[in-house]
C-alpha cells in the first residue's frame, strides 16, 4: 500500500512538471528565435519603386544575445502569401534619396538594445494574408506570425 502511494505521488509530480513545461502560448504579435525577439509594430500597403503593391512590416527588434547582431542576421525570414514566397521590394525613403526604408534591418543592434526595423516585400494581391516564418541560423528554432492585409492602411 505504501509503495502505491509513493508511486502515485511520483506520477502526480511528473504530471505537474510536464504541465509547467508547456508554459504560456506564443505571442501572435511577435517572432522569437534564439536570443532575439521581433515584436510587430505595424504594417502598411505601399507602392514599391516600380508602382507595385508592397507590404512594409515594422518590428521592434530586441537583441537579447551577447553580441551585436542585425535583424537580417538573426535568422532566415521567409515571407509568403498563399504559400508563395514574396520577393524583396526596394522602396526609397523619398524621391530624392538613395536610402531604402528597410536599411535599418541590416544595421547591428547592441546586446540588450532594441531598434525599430522595417522589411518590405512585393505582394501578389492585397487581400490574402501574409505569413512570416523565421528560423534561427544556428539552431532550428522557428516562430511564425500572420498579417491580415484587410486590416491595413493603404499608402499612396
């Protein structure tokens, strides 16, 4: 009888530990891979340099690692729409500038610091959701999020 009680206690403790390991569900408005977190700030539909519809996605990128690293080098970021990978969309800051609105995504962010970064991709259409899947460069750590285009503002 004492053995059954001890075994029951051990099983109950194992179940509690396994439930604690589940943790909170992922934040649908952020992408967390390895030591980096990119929290969604906003997205807009804007014309690219060729006049095509594009999406500009802005994140607050937090570098929690021990070395400076840019958003672009935190992992492989696959941006898709209905399963088709979207192409990079070059978009100048203004007509008289050679700077792109996504230049900040390639700038290093010091450990413990954060920076607002924007990425830009040409859309296949303006209604199908855009999926973002990020995979770590060193580990197979992945995270995903989806952006509903029907809720975005359109910039002319």
